[in-house]
């Protein structure tokens, strides 16, 4: 099996905050501990490097609360970087991300104006496939463009929305972004690519039609519980195809991954989770093939 996620881009947690609650996990009433977030970020970097992942680190974009989540900056394949179109409170990251990627030798491509796209956070490559989310941070109309520009075969999926009244009331619109909300707003909170032939996913995180799409794929699958996916950020991991850097709060998934012959490393992360992101969110893969 080929090694995946060999080279990743990270920034830093210097300006990490939940001041603007732009997703279902964030609570602007609960302060974050930046020093703790920095230490967690450093432990993720150390874990990646111990798994032989090459980490390119750049300074955090100034005054950007979510700048630590580089996965949302773009989707890269070969020398091309398809730039994201981020929510209102993250748009200040875009020129910085573009310059960083240009400095790394990437050719920058943008989607047509008005199309939302959340980068690698909502578009996970798996060989020649790419699992792509829709509705919350990425418009379904963007999927054709992703395929055309980067050459991936799209697997279009939609996760369940956040609802009022214990999941049975009307869907929730985020007050800051004005966009629909979900605990799985990016696909990397509901699905993981462990190897090109092996994925892990939370069935209950997906709408029925999308669940059927996943189940029909000729790939080996590990099922993740809602508890581990939602409370433990189990899906939000980075795998090299041999070693998986993953949440320490997902013991069932860890056991299942190790049963497949993969090694696991579990850095302790909690503070970064207050921003609705975790290990996968802090890394942008630069060398998707």
C-alpha cells in the first residue's frame, strides 16, 4: 500500500479563540487557553514527525481565530492548490493561505465566485476518489469543479444537520455565518481515510442516501460510534497508511484500527476541540497524488 499524507502544512495556535462561534462545537461563553492549545498543537506536530510525516510549519495568520486549522485552506493535488472559500469570520485567512501555498510552489486555482468550499476539511482524497461534503461548508455545485480541476472521482455525501429540541426539531442556522449547522459540518468529522482501501466512518452521521453510497463502495470499512465521533473527534485523524495519529478519546476505533495492522499514536488534545477542529483539521496535505 502506498504511503499517504507524507507532507503536511501546519500553522500555529497563537491566535486561537472561539470568540466567533462559527460551528456547532464553539461556545463564545467558554474561554480558551491559548498556551494549552499551543502545547497540543506542538504534540500533534511531534506525533506526525514520529510517524515520518514531513511537517512544514508557517506562522499563524495574525488575529485569525481559526488559522490553526490549515486543512480548510485548500485541497492540493500534485502542483495544484484549489483554494477554499471560507465563512465570513475566516475570510481574512485566505490571502495569507494563498501566499503560503504560492511560496511552496503551488499553482493556485479558485472556484467561481459565490461557491462555498471548505478545502481538505470537506474533501478527503482516497486514491482517485475524493469524499466530498455538501450543504454546510461546501456547495454541491462545487463538486463538479473539484473533479474538473483536480481530476478526482467525486463521492458526494451529506451529513445530518444540527436540530433543535434534542435532534427532532427544526434545523439550526448558525447565527454568525448564516449557514446551516451540523456537528459534522466538514466531512472529516464523520469519515476518515486510513488507507486507499480502508476507511472509517460514523453511519449515524450521514443522511440515509449518503450512508447507502458509502456502504456500496468497494472499500473495507470500520464503523465508528456517534459517541466517539462527536465527543471524541474520532474521525478527525491523519493516517500514513501505516501509522494513524488519532484522538486519545476513541478507544473502540483505536482497537479496530490496530486490528487492521496499523500503528496508532494518540496525542492528548482537548483545547483545540473547542474550536470544532482536531488533528486532521490542523494539517493540510501537500502531496496528494
